[in-house]
């Protein structure tokens, strides 16, 4: 996408200088606005043409059947799919009765700008209708960070060279026609027109629609209010029906005159509240937004983002494309989680309907680390959502014959939605990712109230699952068999190293937290014997090592499997899962995405530096990166073991996953975890940041092409700025009490007004490892 000549490389915005309809669906994802609660895809104001209309409310979904060729015990009976709710973006324009449609007439200029500091999408264009009338159109769109339920548009039209009669139709539209859905036709039928009308109104400048989903039983309300400014010829009228509420504005404009429409839209939904309650909710949100006014909303948006960038910005010297990409990534990750407030952070955020709008382990493993150190309040909310779904997770564990909680592989409301159990149910490591996120958040913020109210129960129930899932053998070693790790090309494996090491941490952390909070532990029925059993299992955890090859095994026996025929695999046969049977993938040495390599990042304490280097080289030759989650992990470990050029290339792949549409599916929404992985690759990779035992460790090193890297992290109410050049690392405490950190293992104390500078050692010169043929990342 960004390589297209329509897209400029700029440090603080994404600018599209001409409109290209062939990449319109991708641009709708890139230009999406969200606050974690409301999401608006970057569709054109007039609604058409479009790739995928998209207006989303976090948590709003419809149930659909999950078809099985052969049913089995424990299979989920229904899935959940995010749905397109009432669209408040639509503002249609007619110029002397000619619809403003960029497929007709002559388009002289078209520009869209996603402003990462102001948090708005701006558009300007000049168009001549088929009848020869020329107008300029400008719009500014926002989804408010400060007023969670509110979005808005300021829309202006003016004639260029002659008097014109214009009509603006500002709409709320429900049950929009969507592109054809592939796959099961029964599911497509369920998702077609999923909203049942309950109420509609149009009065004065206000519009409202209320609907109920047909199967999931969720009530959704949308309301809009308008401010119109223009010449005395302006007239307005409103109307409403079941699926459409419209305000029509007409005016005759002379050159130099402008018709301006400010549209504020409010959304609300509930699974339990009555129609009057949900209706009143959106009316109240709209009244608050009207009181603030359009310019007030813009000021609040800028203030919110000024605060965010002050504590989250990453500066990159030497690569303008990566500088733009990392800020684009930070902005969209913030949008995905800022106001989710006890709702999931979906894999696509609220930028598209890809993955059915489901949340996966991606959130806790990739997204929450970034937010922990930049916007920690959103992490607490995401984990409270997981805590709220404990009843479903306990029920799932019981169904599987296990204790504790089995969190779902993919879900919207907490129920398992994965119909393919080898890659779903068997991927229990989602539990460990949740536990690790709890520990990371509490350690970084010191929020012991959260630990008591939320963290203890999450750690206890995840630990109970591991203890019941695994077993001690006759030598006393603890094994976890028949699971699927991060590498989904190796399903149902015994002793997956990543899973076992993460479970080990989970068990230890659970035992530690119940010692700190005995009252909460006792309320959950935890006694000394159970906590001791967790520690015993952790100490006896098995991780297999191939002494002949000198590498850790991804799982028991993995290195004895036949190696995949990479030389005989054509470039067009990737991703492999679309061209080869899982049966063949499962019994070969081929890795979809970083697995053992990810373990070396998350549990680096379990490996020596020499083991990391050998492991990385071995698994590089097997990893095909058929997942967007892989490149950032490989970047981090490549940097740690000294392959800086390779790490730089992997970082670029993670950063440009959507901006260059590397997996050809950006049209379905952004890859939020890969965007977060951009930050991980820079901060954990080249910054060498690790957070272990309550202490921040740094081992910075820069690739040849970067002259400087600077970033800021939040630590227990303090703000630490790290600036790295090729020879010196500078640690500056911006605010708060002195902080002890480590630089290449050496302790140092950073205090306000007393920055610490330390030399950056020269990285060793190492031969780069090989990748499968044709799978090396693009060289930057």
C-alpha cells in the first residue's frame, strides 16, 4: 500500500494523495477510526463505492451455526461473528440532482490524511459532475477518545465556478448490503440483515434507530444530531423508517459560499437493558457531545493524544518509512484498546470483520505488553474482561474434564468459537498468556488492588488447569501432553517447550500471589497443599533437549521428524495450510510461526546465550512465517543473538504488514498484533528491554542503518526515556522517584535530573542463519 505512489512517507500522518479504487478496501482499514468501543472503517463519506462497509461496536455480535462433517463431544455448537451496526458515517451529496459519486464525472483532486496527532481523518476533493458543475468537498471525521460513545463528522461543500443547488442527505442506515460472504451459506443467511427494528425517530435535527439482533439478543441504539451552517437559502427536513433515519439539507450556493454540516453520532448497546434505557443512553451521550461541540471534541481529541505521545512515542532516525510505520502502529493499537473497558481487544481491532471479530491469545501476548508500558489503564480493563468470562472458562474446563479455567482460543463474549479443535481447544497456552499479562501489569504498575480483585483469581484458575492437564511420570518429571503450541503446523504435541515454560511461570506466579494475598486465596479454596503442588509441578517441568544437535526441541521428538521438502515447495504454495493437508504438516519439521523462538523471548531465563544462538539458527531454517505474528518475535531474538541486519529486515516486515498488505488480507482489517510487534521489535529487539523480577534490563544495539532510537516506558508511575545511538545509551527519568535498572547486567540508578550514559558494545560478527528457500524477509 504505502509503496504505491499515492501514499507519502511522513512522520506524523498517513497521506493518500490520489484515489485508487483498486486498493479502496485496504485503505478503508488503514484509515479506520476507533476508540476500542466504537469503530468506523475509513469508507468514503458518501458510502459508495466501498470495499466493506463497517461500523462496529465492541462486543456486538450475532450467533451463527458451526457446521461439522462429523460432530464430536465438546465441539462448540455455534460461533459468533461481529456485525455491521447502524452506519452513521453516510453523508450523501447531490449537485444539481447529480449524485456525488467518484466513479462518474471528473475527479480533479482527492486527498485523505490520517492525522496521528490530532486523531482525525481529513478528506478534501474537487469534482466536476457529468453535467459540468464543479464543487469542492471537505470533511473531518473523528471517533472520540474522551467521550466513549461518540463519533462525528464535519462536512463542507462549496461551488467552484458557478451557482449550484446542493442536497446533503445525512443518514443512519441499518442492515446495509454487504459484499457476498464465502463459506457456509447457512452462516451467510444468518448474517444477512441481522438487525430487527424496534424503534425509529426523526425530530428537528435529531435521528435515532434502535434494533435487536435476531439470535444473540443484543439491543443496539444509534442517534445523530446536526448543526447546519450556510446561506439563508438553507432548508432542512427529517424522516425515519425501520432501517433508515435521514436529515436532508438543501441550499443554493454561489461561488464563495459554503454549506457546512456538523454531525454527531452516539452509540449504545446492551444485552439486558430495556429499549427505553438504551434509547435514553444514546440520547444522553448525544446531549453531552452537543454540549461539548465539534471544536471542543477536536480539542479533547488532541489533548488525549498529546498525553499519549508524550509517554509512548518512538523516534527512529535513519529510516523514514519505519518512523511513520511505528507511529501508525502505536496509534492503531491505542485505538484498539483505549476505551474497550471490560471488552475484548479483537485481533483486527474494530477495523474490519476479519477473523469474525474474534479475540485470540494475540491480545495478551503481543498487544498488552505495548499497552502495559504506554497506556496501562487499558490493560487493566482488558484483563477485567477476561476475568468477567471466568464462568464460561470454568464451564469449558469442566466439559474437558479439567480443573480451573480453560479460556477460549477465539471468542467475542467468552464462549469458545473455534470449530477446529487441534488448533483451538488444544492450544491451552492462551491461559499462560493471560497469566503472564496479569503478572506483567501488576509488576509494572504496583496495582495491588487489581491483583487482589482480579489477578489472584485469574492466576489461581489458570494454574489449576495446568496442574490437572499435566502429570508427573515415574521419574517425577512433569509433562503436558497432547497440546498445540504457537506453531499451528505441529498440533497435539507432547511437552511443547513454549507451553511448558509458560505454564511453569504461571504455576510459580500463582503460588507467589496466593502467598501475598492469603485472604483472597482462601476465598477461592486454595490451601498450602495446592500451592505446594503448583510449585512441585513447576520445578519438575520437562523441556526436551536434543544433545546430538545441541538444540532444544520444540516438542518431544520434534527434531527426529522428517524435514519438510522446502526445495520442492513453490512460492505460490504458501501459506502451506491452504495447499497441503494438515496431516502432512503435523508430522514434518516445518514451523508456521515462532514457537521455541518465542519461548526464548518470553522465558529468556531458561536458556543460555549459546543455546539461544544455536536454537535460533536451527529453527530459522524451518520457519516459513505463514502467520503475521512471527516476524516480530524473530526480530527480537535475531537482535539478541547478534543478527542485527536480519532483525532489521524482520522488524520491517512486522511494521509494514498492513501498510504494504504483505499477506493480501488488509482489506479485512488491520493485524493489530503485528502492529504491536513493531514496537516489540524496536523496544525489546534493538532496545534489548526485558522486564524480569520487577527490574528493567536493557541490552541495546542498533542495526547499521539506524542512527538513533528513542522510546519511553511507564514504570510504576515513573516515566523512563531511553535513547540509543551506535555507541551510547542514555537513560533519563522524566518524572518520579529514582529507578534502578540494569544495562547489560550492570546495575545503575536513574534519577530526575541525573541521566545515566553507558557505552553500547560492538555486536559480534556472526554468519547469518539460513531460511527456507524463498522465505527470507525482504531486505531493507
